[in-house]
C-alpha cells in the first residue's frame, strides 16, 4: 500500500467561538476516516465544499497534526514522526495545491521554484531537470525565467505540477487543482495529469468537488461528507449505481449532460 | 497584453531619479565637504555678518547662500551639517531596521512564545511618548553621535517589528510556505528563502522612511541642543540659531529648513521609487 489511513480524526480550535479567557472549543473536522491507496492506483476523493478534503490532504502531507488514528506511508507509520525524521522521505510524496497564486512564491522565478525542492534533496543537474520538468508539463523552457504572475492560470498550475514531479515522487496528492481554471484549461491540465501518471508510474490521490472531473481519471473514488466517508467504490460502479444518497446528490449536480464532453474539447 | 503590462510596470521612475539624485548629490557634498565647501564652516567674520544669498544686490561673491549673524558661510555649514545628518540616517536607519525587522519576522513567522514575548515588548514600548523617551535617553546616555543612534534604535525598532510581524504573519499563511515544508525545507531556511523575499519590499520602504525619520530626530535633538556637544554645524542647530534672527536674515533659517525638508522627502520617496523599479510583483 502507498497510503493506509486508519480511523483518522482531526480537530482544530474554533477561533470564532474562543471565549475571552481559556482555550477555544475544538471542532471535529475529520471524524474517523479509513481508506487505503494501493500502489499505482488513482484515487478520487470527492465531497462538497467544507467536507474536509483539504484537511485530509494536509493531514496526509503532515502539515496538520492528526488528533488520533494513523497514517501509514509505504508501510511506515508517519502519523507522529518528527519533522526532522520525515524530511529525508518527503521527496517521496508530494502535493499540488488548489491555488497556484498562493502556492507559488510570487517573488521567485519559475526556474527557482522548481529547482528549490530538488536542491534540498541533493539532486544534481538541477538546471537540466528543471527543463525536463517544464517539457513534461508542456511549458516552454524559457518560462523558467518568468515570475508566476506573468503566467496564465493554467500555466501556473502546470508549474505546480512540474515542481511536484521534478522530485520524482512515488505519490502525488492533487487538491482541487483545476477548480480555479476555465473549462478548456481544466481539460488540458487533467489530460496532462493522466499522461504523467501513466508515464511516471505515479500513485495519485485526486481531490475534487466535481464528480465529472473524477470520472475518467480515477480507478477508485471515496466520497467525503462532513468529515466522514459515506461511500467508497470502484469509479465505474460508483457512477453506475451510487449507493449513498449524498453521492446521488453530487451526481445530480453534474452540470454537463455528458461528462465525457470536456475531455474531447 | 502581457507586454503592455510590463511596459506599464516600469515607468520612467521619476520619483526614484529625483529622490535618488538629491540624496546622491547630498552624499557627495557630505563626503567631499572639506574639498568643496567654499569656507571654513566655523570661521567667524563679524564684518561679513548677515550677508544675503547670491541673487541679492548686497551679496558678496563666494557666499552663495549668505552668512549668519556671526559671519559664517551658510552653504558650508549645510554641507558639513549633512555629514552628521546622513551618517545618522544611514547607521541609525540600518540598525533600527535590522533589529526591528528581524524580531518582527521571527514573531510573525514562528508565532508561539517568541511572538508573545516580542509583541508584549512592542506594546509596552509604544506606550512611551517618543520625543520624551528620546530626551530621557540622551539625558542618561549623554550627548554625542553614538547616543543619538542608540536612542533612535531603542525608540523606533517597534515600528519595524509591528509592520514586519504583520507581513510575515500574512505570508506564513500562504501555500508556498506549506509547499516548502512538503519539499522538506527547514523552518529557518523557509523564513530566509521564502518569507524574507516577500517582506523585503516592506522592509526597504520602512528603511528609507526610517532614514528620513532619523534625520528629523537628529535635527530635533540638535535644535534643543542635545545632539553633539562640539560646535560643529548641524541642520537642527542652524535652524535653531536662524530662528532668532529670522527677520534680519531669513536665509539662515530657510536654507537648512529646505535642505532638511528635501532630504526627508527624498528618503520617503526613495522607498516607493525602489519598489516601483525593482519589485517583480505589481501590487
Ligand atoms: N484552520 C481552521 N480552523 C478551524 N476550522 C477550519 C480550519 N480549516 C478548515 N476548517 C473547517 O473545516 C471544514 C473542512 O474544511 P476543508 O478541509 O478546507 O474542506 P474542503 O477542502 O472539503 O472544502 C470546514 O468546515 C472549515 O470551515
Ligand atoms: Mg479544499
């Protein structure tokens, strides 16, 4: 297994309810989540806004400390591993963020953004590797001299992808990476991701609030609702015969009559 | 479209040229004062007292901006005065910035107890009225350049700490910081390589502003005779002396005032100009 999540719970202090004195009350955001991601699998994680998808993503990446439960990466328990110990293996699991305006340092050039993590992990030939990564995501090599704000939304997101794949990770987590894009850039970025998963043999967790985006890309899907998994199924089965009423609602909300349509655009 | 944006982003930079030009000229004047000052700034000549500036019919050649009531050359005194003013601006501004920005960045980025300690200090510090604080400090430290600089650093570091803390706090919430952690960057390295470049424009803007403020503080202290104890010329001292004879010889007051004003204005505009010119991000 690439990832094994077992009864993961996560609570955060609710600062809006904090009394004048004393600690803020905790709100339970993840309420006991268990699932596995086998090696080579493309797992879709769907759920409405506020269902806890990003929180789950950040817990898996060890950006947030889980309250209880366990996270196993490639058989190793990383639930409470110290940051120092984790550092050596961070190269193996990477994340692509929803908003590249926030996840790309606005005052660093694209080349530096992609090369930075590689240098940290002692990779050589960073310049060539940056160019390779740009090639892989379909950006001209000259873009390494540009700042993020000099790119379009779709191009920025490709930089985010390039930064993640440049480390040659085994696992990538993509959190709503096409939500901010127009429909045609969405299709292009999704096609690119599908291609990279095949070419690089990646294991991928793909988070989205939009089932139509999940359908073609993912082998399995888990449906998240208010911090709990309400349904887990093979992608095809989920779309043909959804069980949970929440899944049916999500399916009904797909705007396009034919969800495959955007893929041919 | 994108090229048009680029064109717009790099205006002529008139602000930068004017403010930088004035400060550069002043710096050259200060450094070369012994060579280019037409007269000894301390030399008194009661027969040449209160000579008007060069355009006046009663002006004497060589005394471009006139003389004061003791017959000392105003231009030479301004040039020599700029040595102290610029030295204090540079040294006090840089030190204040280094102390305040470092503490602010640590507080905003590390949060937790470093933030609680630093923020508490800032709150307490800000409760002191600054001018009173300065005079008190000078009274304790004694007069002299070093005392002035120490006083400025002690009083004004909070300005940097407050602003840079807020900036660093905002930047820390950005996903590029999370991304650096996922890439395995240490906290300290993230602060230097990711946060710092993003708070640098604010630091530069505050730094030049602080240099202007240092000039004013030095002038105020000279004005109330708390600056340096020797009789070497200061702008504040000139303004103070010129004030008493403003009806007979306005130029003794007005020329140092204009110099002070232009210098402070230039410092504050320099920061904005540098940002327009060099910050890659358009805000
Ligand atoms: N730092 C936080 N403090 C308190 N509550 C939070 C915090 N971050 C997220 N939440 C809450 O947790 C819930 C799940 O958020 P999130 O994981 O971002 O959902 P999603 O990504 O599925 O839209 C939301 O109700 C949100 O308000
Ligand atoms: Mg989210």
